[in-house]
C-alpha cells in the first residue's frame, strides 16, 4: 500500500478536468455482454475498478482493449458464465455481470461481491428483482448459482432504490419476454446513462430519469458507440477542493444538473459555484463559510459518495454543522483521521457533528475506503504542515490521475515511493 504525501496547499490556480464517470462506465462493461457486436465506449477513466471489471469480462471470454480512455469490447467469443472470485471479491460492481450472464446463458455462477467496506451491502434486491422475472438462485460457499429459462417481464417494486439492483434488473429486462416495470428505481445519473446506452443498442425503455422505468423486451441488441458522462462525484470533489484551498480554479467537464444537491448546500454555506462556459465552473468562497445540516439520500437527495468530501469542508465552516448518513451504515472511518488532524468532530449513531472552524494540522493518517481517502486529501489542502495518507491506493479506484491534476493546480503532493526516488536523486 502506498502513502500520499501532501505538503500543504497554496491557493489553487488553474484548470482541472473531470474524467468520465466511473460508476457510469462499470455497468456499460457488463451491458456489452448483451450483444455479440462491437461496443465502443469513450472517455472511460483509467482506474483500478475499470481494469478489474475489464479483467472479469476478459475471464468470461470477452475481447477487451482500453487505450487512450476508449474501451473496445467484443463479446461474441464469451463462452463462460462463471466469474472468478479473486476478481469479483475486489469490486462491488462485479455483481452487475449477473443479469447479463443470466440472459446470455440462462445460467450464471457469480461470487458475492467485494468493494469498499462502508456497510454490509447485501444483494437481496438484485436477486428479488431477477427472481420476479423467473430466475432461481442457490447460494453455495459465497457463490450465487443462478438459472432461468428466458426471463419474463414483470412488475418489480424495489423496497429501496438501489443503484446496482436497478442496473442489474434493467439490463436483464432488455432481452426478457414482454414488459418489465421497475418501480422505485434508482435515479442516479448513471442509471439514465445506462438507459441511453441500452437504447442506443436497440433496447426499448421509457420513463428514463424517473423512478418508474418501463422496459419492453426485444429479441436482440446491437453494438454501439457511446461517450460516458462526466463523473459528478469527482467534479464535486474538485469543487470542494477549490472551496477549501481558495484561489482561482476552473473545473472542466462538469454537468451541473447532476450536482444540484451539492451546489445548493454549498450555496447555503455561502459558496457559489458559477457556470462559465458550457461544462466549466468556477468557485467563489466567502471570508466566513457557514455550517450546514445535510442528510445523505438516494438521488435526487444528497449523494452518500460526497458525504466524506463535504465533511472535510465542514471543518472550515464557522459553527456547528451535521451530516447524517442514511445510505451506508459504516461510512464514518474518515472521521478518526480528521480528528487526528484537529477536527472537532464526533459520530453519534449515524450523525457526524462538526464544530468549526478547525485549524487542521498535517499528520500521518490512514485511508480506509475510496471516498474517505478523498476526504483526507481535501483536509490536507486545509492543513498546516505535511500530511501523510497511508493506504492511498483506495483513491486510485475512483480518481483518475488525482496527484497529477492537483499538482497542476499548484499543490505539492507525491507518492512515498516517489519521495524515496527524490531523496535518492538529492544524495
Ligand atoms: C452505487 C455506487 C456507489 C454509491 C451507491 C449509492 C457503483 C459501482 N457504486 O453502489 O458509489 O455510493 O450506489 O449511490 O455504482 N442495498 C440492499 N440490498 C441490495 C442492494 C443494496 O439493502 O440488494 C442497500 C445497500 O446496503 C445500501 C443501499 O442499499 O445501504 C444503497 O446501495 P446501492 O444503491 O445498491 O449502491 P451500490 O449499487 O452498491
């Protein structure tokens, strides 16, 4: 595991481009199993999670090539329906292979997924939805064995608008017999992205963007070319970075419509996110940042993935603010590191309370998950002195070239192995 060293941050200056969406790309890789024709996906971020998902596709027999952020996928040679547990263990999104494999082979054997340790993350809603379409499941030593003749369209009500369950059912429904309706479907931007992608392959989907998705099954899907939407969580992280460090930053490749829950909370804090040209924003920060009360919720509520980054910003607000986490029950591990850096914060049940403004001080801390790692990088931008973040590899699952991008804005940050190289050069 690597350590990221951040030697404080001056006011940031320059442009920072948001990469294509991680969570927007992952389901598209699974969905490419639904056709034997070529699928080309542009602006796919170069991230560990994407590589693992591609490796899973490769292990199934898919032809995969990722070059210059363009992914070429060709599933005509896919001949396996079992995903290797050594890969699926590392990635929650691996479970998205279930629906497409089931449609393709009438059976699938897939190990229960891994991912960030931010909660128990069950898969019951995925299974319940697919079972309503006629699939049968058996759990065996950490594997799900699934079987179905041609899936049949069904009326499915999700007890909770799970992103992954919506995606799995949606993909399976495109080639099922008859009509499927998913009620209480997730509405995160990547769901609409997946719907548009599937529609470009010939799927018949209506209600896109709403919580009621109607899918009329078709006999086959064709290949497609598609450009992934900008990553709104990465965009939100950089907007918060600009708010914490100050300076003049232009964030590029931003879809502000996907960020309304964040920008409206920032507004309450006195921070203005201003649109410049299409897809470009800048951030105006007041002398005194006001605290806010936030509750994470499924879309269109405040996204859980931005809770850890916002927590770091709250340490710079004057007064008492709270963040209540309702999506994942264990997304608080960044707090112990923030406290170590001088945050006046505590967790009571599912609520984080922070009384700012805190003078943060650089020290050695540890990252435990992807967005928690991002929150520590942001805190380091506000801290005096040097922050060392251990296990920073979590960050590489979701932020493409973050070190380089922040270096370009004037931050001084590097990986520990690079520090050793630096010292070797000096001596
Ligand atoms: C996706 C995102 C993740 C984001 C999350 C919520 C990807 C690859 N990851 O994760 O970054 O934080 O959405 O926006 O897109 N749940 C169940 N049963 C299920 C499925 C989920 O109880 O069968 C619960 C989970 O435990 C969690 C909540 O529902 O508490 C939300 O999970 P879900 O929306 O499924 O998130 P993911 O798809 O795992």
